[in-house]
């Protein structure tokens, strides 16, 4: 979210960016500091970077695993396609052989 500090704190009104403590609490309660009444007060920004890096590394590992899976599946698909082409070729050869060895049709004429 973006915000501006009060004029007493920042007379120029420079835009600032931050996280909402209540929203961060839902994701990871250890990343917030509470006020004396126990309500979320602020975010422990010094801890956010480490947590984000860990999450990034998890996602990166997942992406690498998925990429390896996709590469293996593509390899399998190529092998299956080659096998399918070979089988189609064999079927054509067998069909041609059957056509050649097929006996000529015979006609029977009945004479009265």
C-alpha cells in the first residue's frame, strides 16, 4: 500500500510504501509487532526480506522441478511419436502384403 506521513513528520509529503500489519498477520503472525493491547501495530520489515527470500527459493525449486518434468515428458512424447510412426509404417506394410496375397474373386455361374 502507499501512504504519506503527516505534515509534522514529513513536510514534503513524500509517498511511502508499506504493508498492512493486519494482512501480514494472516500470512505470518511472527512478522508483526503488537501494541500493549495485543493488536497488530507494525510489520517487522527486517524479517520480511528473509521470509520472502525463503519463499522465493521454494518457488524457484518448484519451477526447476516442473521444468525437469516438462523436459522428461517432451522426451517421452517424442519417443511415443516415433513408436507410433513405426507402428503405422508396419501396419501399411502388412496391409499391402495382405492386398497382394488376396485371392482374386471367383464367380460361380449357375446354368439351368
